[in-house]
């Protein structure tokens, strides 16, 4: 499990959510003394919905042109659609809270190159590496090269990566993310994202063990 990469990418998301949503999401995902970064690893510990964490494709495939799973009934594509729909339509606050956690994890997974990869080597898990990173190629990408280059503290990794981005990129990313939350994740829903999150926060309390 790639805790370092998961926590680092979620720390970046938490930083970029800004004052409007970060305090709300941190309280929704876990009790307030935990963090958004913990929520991102929740689907992995223990592993939940194991077949939905990746998109495996046949090696001859050159381009993924449509959001369809390749040779499997479920994958990251279907996982995102499923949890987005639960968040949009469900009246079960416990289910909505779980879907928020899953969506945070899915969006991170789909941006990890070896979570969208070849089926015959299981996303690099069957490729062994040597040298300073002795492990599978998947683990090298998820953890080892981050540790070697940026260290082992997720918040430090997140800050270092953010510091390397131009401010114009950060501004565009935040604007697009907020717009996406309002227009896509909850499209057609009368409530705004902040209202939905606050409702879940006040009505549901899931511990890290649930």
C-alpha cells in the first residue's frame, strides 16, 4: 500500500481546498483531530473494493478513448461513477460519507500512472527493480522515488511539490476543482457542496476503524 504517495497527494488537495472547504471536509472524512490525508488511505486499510483501485488494459492498447473498463466489470471508471452518484442522490448519510472517502482515493489512484497500466504485469507489480529501490516497479513509483527525492513526511513532500508549481497553475487547479465539485459531482442537486458536507458532518461520525 502506498501510504506516502496517498498521504502526500491528499495533503496537496487539502492545502489547495482553501478556507471554504478544508475545515468542513476534514471534519467529514474523520473526526476533527484526524485529517483529510487519513481519509485517502481509508479504502486501502483494510483493502475495500479491491478490483476498483485500477484500470488494467491489454498491452496492445495505445489510447484509452472512452471511460470504460477493459475486460472487467468494474474498475476506477465505474468506481468514480458509483460513488459520485451515491453522493448526489443518496439520503443515507453514512453511505455518503463513505463515498466521499472513496472518491478522494479514486481520484488519486487514477492520477497514478501505474494504477492505469497493463494487465499482464499487474500495473508494474510483477516487474522487479534493483539498485537503490529494490522492490516492484509499482512500489518504486508509489513510495521509493518519493522518499529518495523528497523525504518521508507527507506534509513536507506536499509543500515541496506545491512550492515548485507556478502560482498560475495553483490558482487554475483550485478554480477547476471547486467548479468541478459544484457542477459535476453534485450536478442537478439543489444543495451546494458545502451544505452537503456540513449536513454529513453533523449527522454522521465514522471512526477510522469503520
